């Protein structure tokens, strides 16, 4: 079914020549095989009908050879196995509203549509999870959740047509990301079909995960590693109220100065959206939202939460906006007024589509304080190349969307457009930004990834792709293409110097030297800062690399709410430093000698925020030295970044098996002046657990909750709250306690230093004289677990974290290892871990080889 050149198609020959074309005979054999188990209406072979699947929102067209509509996960398995057997490319597709060419079949092959799979399979309000099929529309899920008092935070502009499978594949963002995070911060688990047709669930993304973060690396992978067949996402209780506001300004600079002023006053709204003058005029003529067309810019601001807290925030926002010289400030008085304002913002792309045969919408993210400068860069670049560019922005997270109108049938205009596009991306990188914040790489930015990542990082990404898809049949020529050559920064290993059994590098160069020496001497290494649990076991390491000397404060940007720090920095010291600046990282401990890198590498939990997935929600970027001695750097100091694969996720919980973490970029948050600490002690552990699960379903729930039953003490439910809504949270807890007849004790001083010290002592005693175990279940399954723990005489003490379902057990040496949900047991000279499925064991070993080809790092799974 030969290739035809379509109007407006770009010259991609230099890329497509790297891959073999679809073999006609193999294609016909595949079609005949598919006809044996698919209904006729599930497959399209007619050319004219296939044309409808040749493009996405970018408009560049490549016609697939066949289109299949899979109704079930089993059919997806069968289709993928058939394509693998006949060596036919597979391009998974949802609604194809993406703006990066991510679903264009550039090499032909089979487009696999998942839009027919639209079932919401299970809603668990106790665990705050929903299990869905990939074809569920984002808006449809929101409507169902709204009816039961919950919501799903990620809401891209295309949410009324976009599928959840596509959202996960693109790691979609949206207006509410500034407060609630992007898609990856809400995906709990994925059922996937791998490139060989194996259907398997990823290990959970919650904090009790003990293996590599396969879920994290798959989110945002754009269908190049696996096909999603079921998705589990976390959901949030609806806030009591929300208010939508519009600040009107004479200039973009004034509006963005207001954003900085709000953040400086520790106000992080649910949304902070910006439209410039041209956009206002365009949108208002299209939807009549009530925008002031003569303004230089507007900020659309939304806050949510308890009524009293929202009322206070609205008053503070109005005061700040007016202090910054706004010409007008409006508060939507009704839901209809708020909906009109949002309809205008979400119609920006549609309104622009009326101006020209086609639009080019860019997606760059820079550190928040540099957004005004980036917008100026964009306007100057547009003037230089002859384009009148207008912009919208998710101003709260530095995400800018320049829009360029052009005619794809005009070759000269198309050439200038590509030059303009490249110049915008170069300016973004020069300001420390990411070349795509939420739209993905696809085919659009594939050849611009070199602006942001060097050849080594791109080579690593290409190898990660092959670890999941060795034949490279899944959505080829998307996200990353390996550079033809990789520049090495090391000479061949010659005579190596002898190293002591513990070595303490003070720079990256020292660390590289140690790793290269280990390669030359065939020495096994274990890597660590300090972590108060256990050393990495397995592999019989000859040398331990102590990371505590890599303790530099590399970059502190309070206006951007980010920090870059050496991995050896003492965690408690960093927390104390941040608190002096009225900033916080929720997972840093108050006490102990743990290092930041050690906590991240071990995915250690800390429970001042029970509802995070762990360090994966805090770490924005990682630098590490791999098993070749190469310095690799992934991520940026931006809130959004979907440029390439999210390799940062692989470092979190890797236990030094993929390399030595040397630096990390952390996301900060304001540290409030008023904090809440308290506890309820009672003899009935189940009653306390039920109370915690009840609280979890309220928006005003305490950020931190943990249930303990320590030796010779009654069970105790502890509370911590360190963000807005203190009074509402306190009132909620007291109301529930009064209803249950419990006495709540509030303490002015912070309990967590004392609490963490007790927990660390328990861990060390268990490791020295008994057994330490950890694992996790859905919160809705915790009652049965607590019942078992209370009856087991070999369990000395235990801790349950109802926010995530994680648990820790401190027992005797005869401790049982058959408890449901147990993931790992350590102590008395033994190490046991719940084995993962064979498919993940295979992929893990491939990934370990990608980062550690000489096998010099200890592996805890050996």
C-alpha cells in the first residue's frame, strides 16, 4: 500500500531512512491474521478512510497502512503479538488532540485506536483511586467524580475530547498544575501491553514501591515503550469552595510581576493563567467571555479550599494585585461568570484557528521569574522572522504558549516558521528552560532535543526505549533518536590506583575517577550517603563510595521555588536552612544524619505529607555518574518538563544500582507561619484507622497522618498540617474526634523530631536484633492488615500510613513473611524482597546494563 506524498508534508527523509519501510507481504499476512479475531468494523484498510488517521493537531500527515479499533485489553495483546511477529510498526492513538505529532504514523504501519475502551471500572473513595480504560475522556471522568464529591486535578485545554490514555502518554498538564502537579503526580499504576505482547501491571508508584519506577518512566513515553490498557489514578476530594478572579493590567510585565509578588507572599493559587493583548482581542471576538480587549494582559486566578481560607486568600490577592497597579480586579460572583472566564481561556487555540490555514503552537517552560523575559524573546524572534506572534501562559509554572499563524502550502513561509520555532527553543534553553512543558516531543521537537540534552543523555534515552521495545516497533521516530556518534569524555582505562575500602569523593571528577578505576580493576562498588536503615546488600562490593563530601548548595532560587543541592548534603541541615527562609520540602526529616541523595536513592518515606507519592513528586532533576564514569543530567528547574523520557524517575528508589547521584533539583513550597501538630491515643487501633480513612476523604484532611502501635504503648494516630487551611483542618479533626468520643491533644511545639527519632531507633533495633519489614496495600484494605498485626505475637511494633497504605513492621527473628502486601524484609543477616513479574525483571536487567555496562555497582536484587 505504497507511500504517497501529501500536501504540507515536511521532508523527513533523513530520519525515515534510518528505519526499514513496511514490507507489503508482511502487511498482507498481518491483515489476514487480524481478520481471524477482529470483526470487520474493527479494521480499516480503505485508503480514503485511513486518511482520517494520518494526522493529529499538528496537521502533518502520514497515512497508516491499516487502522484497528481494539475493544478489549485481550485484543490489544493479540494485535501487538501479531505486529511483533510480522515486524509491523504500531502507533497507539486516542483522540489525537496532541500538539507534537506524537500519533502521526510517519513510517506507516498499524494505528491502534483505543477510543472504544471507555469504561470506568472501579471508584474506590476510601483509597481515593479510580481504575479506568484508556479511552475514557478526561471530561467524562470529571463529571462522574463530581457527582460523588471528588475530582481528578490534571485538566488540559483539550479535556473535553482528550482521553486519559493520551493524557498519560503525554504527561499532560493544564491550568491546575501549579498547585496539584501534572499527570505523573496522579498515576498510581498502569496495566500495559509490552512490545512482545505481554500484558502486565506496573509496580505501584506509591511510596512503598521497592523496584525501579516503571510507572514513572512510562508516563510521558508517548506510546514508544508500551500500550496502556488500564490506568489507576489518584483522585482528590472536592474543596468546599473556589473563587475565580480576573486581574487586568496595562502590560504583560506588570501581570508577571504580580505573579512573583503572589508567590513571594506564600500564595500558590490553584491556577494562574495569562493572556496578552492580542489573545484577549482574539478570544473575546470568538466567545464573548467578557475580557477587556483594551488591556495589555490579564491574569485568570483561581483559589480553592475551605471557605474561610479562600475568603482570606481572595482578599490578600486583591490587595497584592492592586498594589501592583492593576487597572481592574474582578471576582466572579456566580458559577456562570466563572465558567465564562474559563471558556475564554480554554478557547484560545480554537479562536486562533480562524486566522490562518494552520497554527503552530509552541510549548516552552522556563523558571517562573524569567517568563516575562522569555515572552520578550518570543516577540523579538517573531519580528525578526516576520511573524506576528501572540501568547498565552500558565504563568504559575512558567509555561508559555506562543502561537504562530502560517500557511503550510507556502514553502518559504514554512521554512521561516521552522527557523522561528528553532530560535524560540534556543532562547528557552538559554534561560534554563525545557523545550516542551506539556505537549510532548513527538516528531515535532525530535530534532530539537539536542538543544536541551547532550549526545550521551540522548543515547541513554534511546537505549531505555530499546530496553522496553528491542525491535523498535512501538511508535518509531518519536521522543528521541540516538545520535550517530557519542562524544566520550574519558580515555581508555590504564593502570588504576588502589582505592581504600571506603572512598569519599569531594567532586564529580573524583567520583568519575573512582568509577573508572573500578572498571579497570574489576572492583564492585556500593554507593551511599547516609541512610538510617540498611546498607545496599548483594553483589559483595569491594569498595563503598561515601557521598557526604558532595554537599554543595548549587542553586537556591526562592522566587522559582526550586533548589539544587549536592547529594551529600545533610537532610536535616537543609530543612533547617529552608525553614529560616520560610520554605519547605515535605519529605526531609527533622533529625538524623541522612543525606538528601541517600533519601532519594532509597525512596525513603517521611510523613509530614501523607498524600504524596514520595520523592518522585518533589525531585525535578537529577545529575548522576553512570557505570561508564559519564556525567548524566536529566530534568530542569521547571515545574513542567516533558522533553524526552522522564529519566529522573529511574534514579528515585534505584539504591545506587544505576549510578551515583551527585546533585538533585528539588521543588520547594512555602513554609507557613502556623502549623498543626497533635495526636489521639486509644486502645482500639481499628477505630483509629477508620477515623484516619474517614478524614482522608475530606479536602481539609491533615497533610500528615500516621497510625502507630509501639511496644508497651496504646495505638496512636498522629496528625501534622503545614499548609493553608489550618483552622478548617483543626475543626474537622476535632469534630470527628467529638463524634467518636476521642480526646485530641494538640502540641505547640513540633512533634516530628521526637517522632522521627523514635522511629529511627525502632528501625535500628529491629535490624540489629530482629526483623524490619515494609510494604503496602490499598488504604481500603488496611483494616484486615491491622487485624493480622494486632494478633501476631512476633510483631513487636508497627506503623501504618493511611494516606498511601504503606506499613512498617518491627518484629522478632521468627517474624512471618506471608503477610499480604509485604514487599521487603531485612535483618538478622537476611534480605527478602517480593519478586516482581518476569517481564519487569527482564527490563530491569536491560536498564541496569544501559547505565552500568561493566557491572560495577552492587545490585540489591542479586
